[in-house]
C-alpha cells in the first residue's frame, strides 16, 4: 500500500481533499453556530469547492507533465463528479443539523416517504448520481485530451485504467435507476391507513 501511494501522490491529494472537505465544513459550521462568526463561516464554506479546483488542476498538471493517465486520474475525476453533484446537499444536510443542535433551528426535514413527493425525491437523488457520472466522464475526457491519449471507444473503457472508472459507475447508475426512481414511480409507497 505504501509503495502504491508513493508512486501515485495524487492518491494522497484525493485523501487530503476528502479530509479537507469535512474539516472545512465542520469548521465553517462551528464558526457559524457556535462562535457566531458568520463572516468566517462564509469564508470557510466558500473554500470547500476550492478543494475540487485544486484536485482537478493537480490531476491535469500531472498528465500535462508527462504522467500517463491512469487509475488515480480516473479516481480524481470521480471524486470531483461526486463532490460537485452531492456536495451542496451534504452541506445543506450538515447545516440543518448544526442549526437545530446549536442555534435552536427547526428539526431538519426528513425525506418524503410516500406518494408523489417520494417519487420526485427519488428522481432528484438519481439525477444527482447521473450528474456525478456525467461530470466524472467529462473530467476523464478532458484529462485524456490534455494527456494526448484521446477518448477510447466505450468497449475499451473496461481495460483502460482511467476510463474504467466510467465503466464501473455505469452499473451503479443503472441499479440506482431501477431500484429507486423507476420502482418508486411504478409502485409509489402509500401511507399506512390512519397515519398522518
């Protein structure tokens, strides 16, 4: 493991960005709700997406300097895709809980469990997954273009170290689609009789 990390320093940067995301988010929320330093909180929370810019820049600089695009560049693209697609809702989720716990805010809303609201919720969440996949593929494509390797045909995605990340996410997108938005649309859960 140590050798893999030493040969792929981008892995360390991905780990640092993940830790940095939670540190900046936590520090921003503590500054807002515990210290009551709203300006500091805003600065800390604005720095969260800067981590994504640092990561994608480092990945592109790495391949521009001659490193062959590989597994870690694909992982960096996937990380970016997921933080862009899901990051805002994660920040909102954490913010609601902090506001409730430390600032007397209302209890955070729960996801809908029944009917049309549940169906809409599942489609929205799956849309985030689809967006994460699209962003990941877009960043992988840009990385391939910067590296000068071009974009392989989809069957070759499975054998290419970087493009295989896009191939790995395809079944996740499909399973999520069938198991949640499609299933919920075809058989929307109904509230039990007598429940409010």
